C-alpha cells in the first residue's frame, strides 16, 4: 500500500484510482492490527491517521474528473498504533518518485508546479 499524499490533481488516472483502491483494500490490515513497520520506516509510505481524509480528497478529484464513486469509507480503529498521528509522507519525495515513474503524472505535476 502506498499513499502518495500529493495534491490529487497531480495524479494520473491510474495513480488516482490506484491510491483510492489501496486505501479500501488495506483497511482490514489496520483493523486487524497488522504490522506497518515497513510502511513507516525507513520511508513513510502511509499515513494511517489520514486515510479517511485522503479517501475523501481522492473521491472529490474522481468526481471532478467525471468518474463514478460508490464506495464510502470510514476511518478504521487505529488504537493499536500509538503515535501514528505524527507519521507523515514526504510529499516532495512522492512528487519526485511519481515524476520519475510515470510520464502522465510527471506532466500533471509540471502543470501543477507551473500554476503555483
């Protein structure tokens, strides 16, 4: 699972829908208290405390682009993960990684940055 945490308009269709799907797919891992040590160290790739908020951001972008959405999401119980509120994805690292991996995202990121 990976949460890019970049502005949603920077994500190509594949990465937008993929991040949305992974938030849903891995919810049960958090409910069951599975270890996320590899997801928060050495590089943070998930923000468990932000999953519901991020889901809603992704959905808003999906709807803005005319995509359908029919899968509500509620934040899982994260009480098995003390201190998780302070874990944050490095957005600049994510932007660089997406730009390197995906030409479509790279184009969207460049447009986003030029509009700033």
